[in-house]
C-alpha cells in the first residue's frame, strides 16, 4: 500500500468516526416535560419551559441551562454537593422528582463534584400589592371641659378560685393510685417473628478519641421487621446535630427498584425522624422485603455514613386484622401488634401518641423498653430523659 492510499484510508476513517466522536462528546442534557420554576443567583424567579436542555457548570454554586437551538442559556442557583460515582469520566445530568411537586436537576462531574438545583412545578406566588391610602386630614382639636362628677372607685372583686383555672379537658386523677402505677409499669415485650430470610441492621456508632461522636440508626430490629400496612411510617434516629445533608432511600431487597430517594437539607436536628410512605405515594407489596437506608453525607467524597434496616409487609393475623381498619394508628393498642411481631406498626402507634402528647409517660416508657430490647440504646436514653423524675 502506497502513502496516498494510506492517507485516503485515514481520511475515510476520520469522516466515518467524526459523527460518533461528536455524539460521544455531547454535553449532558435533560428533557423537561413541563415548565419548572427555579431561582437565579440573585433570587429572581426563572421559569424554564418544556424542552431539551444542555446542562453545564457556571460557577461553584450555579448551573447553566442551555436550550436546544440558538436561544441563550439561563443561569440558576444550585447547591454544591458531592457524589460517589468514582468511575464517572464525563459529566452526567439527570432530573429527580421530589415531594410537594419539587424537581431536582443534578449535574454530576468527574472528581466527585455534584451540583443540585431545586425547582418546582408550581409558579412562585407574587406578593400582594398593597395600595397606599393617604390618611384623612385631622380635625382641629377642641378643649373638652372636665366632668363635674368624680369617677367612683372600682369595686374590688375576689379572685377566681384555683379550681376554676383548671382546663375542662384536663381530668383530675381519680380511683386507686396503685392501679394507675401498675398500668404505667406494664411492659409489652416484642415477639420477634419467624421469617424465612433474616436481614441484618447496620448502625453507625463512632466514639473515636479526638472526633465528634456519631450515632445514626434506622429504628428497626436486628432482623427483618414486619408491618401489616401498605403505607406505614418508618423512623430513624441521629444523636447529634449535623450540618451535612442526609439521603433517605427505600429499595427492594435486590436493589433493582428504588422506591424513594430524597435528600434532607441541613441543619438536621438530633432525635427521631419520620418517613411517612403515604407522603411519597409509596405502597409496599405483600411478602416483599425492602431496605430502608439512611446516608449521612460527609465533608469529602468517601466520608459518608450509612445505616439500614429491613421491612416486609405481611397479611395480618386474625387477632390484629381488625386493627388495620381503625381510623387512626394513634388509637391502635400496641400489645396485640407486639404479640404479632409487627415491630414497625407498634413503634408507629407509640410515636404518633407522643407526637400528640410528648409527655405521655406510658408511651415514652413502652417505646424506650422496646428500643432497649433490640439494642437501640441511644434512642432509648432520649425517651427516658423525657420521663418525669420519680
């Protein structure tokens, strides 16, 4: 083969591979099916109409959204975060629907950098315009003659009795006090179910010298916990205030389907947090195992902390089937739930009672005992710290 033929073949290969190379080097893009509303860096509302957009980084905490065609791009406010896709060699963009009609546009960059712009399908509400009305001119003041008669002194009245100050909704204790004490001391233990597969709970408990202590846990037993509800509420606990975001995820056992992937933005208070599946439209299938995963993001890539627990929805037994039809989980007795091995439903019922009345001594004691039974000692100590002193 002479040099001329070699050059012709090289030119032919270049022309054939050029479209593929251009396609491979195309910037990351997203397709919006409806209008989204974001904020510009100065806080001005920006509406992005449906269509295809190319996404690129405009600054450390800004993102440029460029429509397909000759139209100019828009710069929107974003949050600078991290990701753990270490094998990412080119930028990638995606959209993620969230709760309350929010939508995220995410841009993942090589090196662990992630930009996240938070928008909404709801247009921002403009503040009402307040009309300025000039006050009427003041009338000239006239001298008012003093009254001839003196004002009689006020007649003293006796103060109301202390009994009248007691709210009508606060019932005074009556009856045998020993029976009341016995009722508060009653503890219904949790009966672990016999399930074919046993999941293992993962807890983050770090007490290293020189570092801030960290305790993070899904509030689950150390095996697959059960529920009889299609849309239960699940709970997790963090012992310390954190200034880092937390990702809440629910997926099936094989990680083939992600039902929930939302981010809680800091600051995140210490204590017990609730994940209500009804808020996200998530329904659990019968006899299917799911994993609840809580990920506390770190300051740098690779420094995240993860806790997880397992849950399965089962058909209720005859002695608790009627409890599923009660109007509120708040009114559900916990003893039959615990006897049936329905851990998540019992914790849900106790937590709703404490949400209604944070000083419910019986609910605090019962929930603390359950946490201690399955080895969740920090949340148990928090509940006992709210009990009145003996």
